[in-house]
């Protein structure tokens, strides 16, 4: 207990106050394996949020551990940069271009999703010569300058934050459709809104449209079928590039393709990624078409740690593990299994207003009343606690924080899914 108190004191004394921990009694995690993590008291938890959607192939995967061990024991180069040759960096870039859709084959490695999105937008602006970027309300793209401009959540924006050449379209948020439509009556008004924003808030020419195939921080909002295709055509007409932010949805999480935008049959111009691609290692990347990467030719652009040996090795290994262990197929199978389980929970707990997501990226939007859809904000915060009492670590999101976010390891087993469903049922009962 003493250590925990010390860490809390240190956080209070030395960390920015923006770093707010989960839980009334924050947990000190010290150990992890597969789908599980342990705290300093020896309590074992089923980890269904994996950092924040960062654990893809499972905590401390034996293949990654082995490679790290080999590197340490052979005194492999611990740090090098783009200025020298590195097999780790080159392998990672090649593997990304192999799993990327269509002709996306030029990679820029970063240390985070925010940095990847900075690079994605800079690439689009340089390649098109246009400045304006359209992003979505309820979208989240990171905490640095450009991503905060792209951000569609007031909670993450600062009064002094400059909004640089960004306009926001309405989110494809079917459960709370801004046009009051139901799935059956939907005419993709949300896609038309992108055109409306281009017509009213830009010169008619844009650099890019950026969106997450499923809006993560926004509460796992999954656009209606046909949305991405329709928006793609609108974006192309305005001279823009289509950026798919796959920081949460990439690395096979949606259970169909390596990148979720492929599920919609759209070939984007740029994909940004991080989180699951490194299975928790601080690595991100952008992949784009040669013509867009070439637009930056003649200038230098450098980052010290992008593609660092240990990070690049881990990311390359993650790609291989996902293939070898058929984790995309598992995400699909376990995702469907869990969805059925959540539907059974919903029948017993009307607090669950909406179940959404794909593969192993699933959200439960909690509402006080399924008719009024009043967001159940306090109940969601309480559910985090009652789930923790059942040794289940879940996440939350949504503009108001009333969406339970579930994104376990892609290697989760059926037994672990049963454990999750059983624990969640108890957690709802104990609310
Ligand atoms: C969709 C999306 N893009 C970008 C980011 C930013 O990534 P990072 O926190 O690694 O900078 C996040 C982080 O949550 C995210 O969810």
C-alpha cells in the first residue's frame, strides 16, 4: 500500500493536472500476461481495455519477449536514427506496406498517434497545396497541435488552442442521429454534411478529410454502411486526400481486414496508426501513396526516435503474430460471441441503450431511459468501479463519458469472454 501512496503523492506533486487516473482508488499495475494484468497487491484482472486499445496480440507476448531478450543479450544497437541503416526500421516499413490496402507503400515512422496524424495532415497539405482539413465532431486524433484542432470534443480543447484551417462535419452517430433518422430511413445525411461543410466553410478546395473508421474516444461510433464510400467521392471532388486514422481500429481489431477502412471498400490516400500496431510499444506510422510522399521531396523532415530498433522490431513482430496466429479471424469470432452476450445483458439491463462496434472494438452506450436516451454518465462511472470489483478492467468514452469501451487482446479466448460476460453481469447487478 505504501508504494501506491508514494506514487499518488508523486503524481500530485510532479505531474500535470491533466493526467487524471481511472478509479476512485487508482490501480498500480505491475505485471501482465496475455489478457491479464496484476496490481501490486497481487490482484489479477481481465484487461478488456489494454492500456487504451493498445494491446493487440496480448500482454508480454512470448515471441516479442524472446526477440527483445535476443537483442539485449547480443548488445544489438539500442538506438539509431534514419541517418543510419537499420534492418528493424526497413522491415517494419516493408511489412506495413504489405498489409496496407491498394498502392499505399511509403511509410513514415513516428512515436505516437498524434505525431502520425501531424505527419498525415502535413503530407496532405503539401501534396494538394490546400490547407483546409475536414474532420468530424466527436472525433479524436491526438493531443498535439494539429490533432487538437481536428478534435471534435470540447473536453479536450483549451481556450487558448489555435484552430488551424479545420472545419468539422457532423458525426455519423446513428444512435443519436443529428437528423433524427433511424437506420431504415437513413439517406446518409451525415455524408452530405461533409459536402455542406466544404461548400460553406472552405473555398471549395480542401487538403484532406480525416476520420476514424470507428470513432474511438467518441464512444466507438460506427458509421452507417455506405458512409465512407460516399464521403470519399465528395472529398475527391474537392481535391482532398482521404485520411483514415486507424490508431484504434488498425492492426486487425475490427475482425475483417488489417485496416478497418478496407471493410468499407474505400482505398484511402493515407492511413495513420499507433497503439495496437506496437502492442503497447511507443510506435506509430503513416503509410501513403508514393505520389503524396514524393510531394515532400526536396525538404528534410526528421524525428529522433521514429523507427527506433526496439519499437520497430516489436511492431514488425506484431504484424507477423497477427498473421500467424490468425488473430483477425479470432477478433471476428470472439467479437460476434461477445455481441450475443451483450445482447442478452441488454435484455436484462435497459441501461444498455446501444451496442455497437465491430470485431473486438465494442461499445455499450448507457442511458437512463432507452426512450429518452438520457446519457447515464454517473452510472457509467459507477460501472467502472463495480466491474473493477469483479476484477474486470473496462474503459469509457463518449463526449459525456457514458459509453463503456471494450477492446481486449485480439487473442482473447472463449473462456475469457465468458469470464468477461459473467463479470459484467455482476457489475450491472451491483450498480
Ligand atoms: C483515433 C486516435 N488517433 C490518434 C490518437 C493519438 O494517439 P497518441 O495518444 O499515441 O498520440 C488517439 C489516442 O487515443 C486515437 O484514439
